[in-house]
C-alpha cells in the first residue's frame, strides 16, 4: 500500500511525499537473517505482516506540511505485487482532499 | 511350511512392486499417462476452466515464467544437480505438489529431461525456437483431472486404501462413467473439504525433506487464523463456486485478478487535517490518514 500526499511547498512548488506499507510473510533460510524469495531458498517465516482473515489491518500515517501550507491531496493505492514490484495488480485507489482550514 | 509361507509372502509383497515399476521414462510418456484431454468430450466447460488455471501450468509460474529454473542450475540452490544428466526427482522437491505424478509414476530420466529443458529455455545462446520448444515440453507437465480425481482423492488410506485403478473420485458417485479407462466414479469423502486442498496448499516449512524449504502456507493460515477466528467456509465454497475449475485467481488475467482482490479486500480511508501544537506557540500542519483493510478471504493475503 502506498499513501501519497501532494501539496505545495513555501515557494509554491509541487511536493510529493510517500509512505509505504508492505503486507506479506517474510521468510529466511534460517541460516542467516537475510529475507529470501522463492520456495527453493525459503525455510520458515520470521515475520508476517500479511492481511489475515477477520483481522482488520489498521494504519495511521502522518504527513507534516511545510509552514503556511493548508491543503494536501491524499491518495491511497492498494495493490498486489506478483513476483516483483513491477508486476502490480491494482486493487483500490482512494483520493481525498484534506484541508486544514474550516 | 513356514518356508513356503515366507515365499508366498515375499511374492505377494513383490507383485505390486512389479506392477508399479511401469513408470514413465520421458516427459511425453508421463504427460500421456496423465492425459485428461478425453475428459473434455463430456466436461467441456470444466475442462476449459481448468485450461486457464494454474493447475494446468504448475511449472510455469506466472506471466509465462518458469519457476523451476533455479533448481536446474548448478549451484543455484541446495537442490540443484551438479550435472543435468544426473538429475533425479530428489533435485525437485517441488514435485511434491507441483507435479506429484513425477514421484509416483516417473523414472529419474524425466528429471534429466526436465533439467535439460529448463536450462535450454534459460540459455541466451539458444535460438528462440529452441527455447520455445523447451518451454512447450515443460508445459506438457500438468496437474490434470487424473491427479486430483484419482491420485490425490483418498487421504485416509489406512482405512480406505489406495485409489483404485480405473476409478475416478468426485464429490458425487457415478455408477456408469462413459470413459474407456475410467468406467466408474466413486464418492471422495474429502473432495469438498479444505483438507483436500491442504494436501498441497501448505502448512508451512516442508520438514520431511533432507533440506527443509517453504512454499505455500495457505492451509496453515486457514487453520490457524480463519478457523481459529470462527470461520466456517471451505476453500471450495469460495474458490470453486458452482464447481468452477478455474479455481481463481488466475494471475495471468490482470482484470480478473483485480476483481477477485477487490471482492476479498475492502479499503476504508479517513483523513484529518489540523494544526498540532508541538510546543508553546509552535504549530505543525499535520495530515493524518487512517486506513483499514478488511479481508473476507479465509487465509492470509498474500499466500498460495
């Protein structure tokens, strides 16, 4: 999942800030601490951040805006990566405008 | 008398070995032994669904890849053979699920042929035709109707015995089955149960091998997260609705994959903009994004 906040900086230039969250089981070969990809190298999970049934995955992501900037366009992209980051399957894209002034 | 009894016992024990010794020596022989194409004559819809499924291309990975290539390459994995000509089924632990018939019904010469084909398909010095031919040969190895509806259909073998020759197993029995080889269909008591899929879709590390490895954890996740949280559906309830033998996802179908994932995962987004008082007279303009992903899948996502 990639959360993007687009806003202006003090000089009026476009700024894009991104934060990512990765949801997947992570395995090593249990001989070192390097994560492995591919069944022929993996032996056991050492961490599991995947999306589990009946357990909503909640995140709070914060962006600090430059002084004087009062609005940002937020986009949340949820996608599935097949074998590598280039093989994306889009799932949801949600965009919202966030205003700091009432 | 005791001696004669011993002879009879030895003969009885040896007989099944002689029968089972008829194993495929080549990829073509193994593919022919497990050929399901005649099933299409009467079960066309199911067959066409299966043809698009990952079961029809268990060695191909996604998007036309060849998942077993590292296993064929010397030194690339702990399982890889030093010499392709000396490859055996032991070099391919993935056969456990990706080609179970190779364990029961193939000579090691099939592993040799597979190794050579995998190396050819990955060899930049080979012509496109040579590479395509090698890939086409590997693609003949499939998880077809006979694997699931015969070899894998009985789990309680101590009580129910091995699958019988000439008998298929399904969720319903059919007294007279119009096939030249499989004239009868018996009811498999586990075919509608998640346990059936769990034979291959994994509990975690495969510790029964001399070098453990881990592929899918899906069934483990189903048991320890979904069932443990009160879930009651089976794999088949969601992935084989109305007997669908595509058994989605089909990762080669981008649109279908998106639709399936959309159905399984809901995303809720809430935002808030405010001025955070960091310390006296010092405000920080803050944007907060709260996300909640809710899954209706009966297993972790991702898994396989």
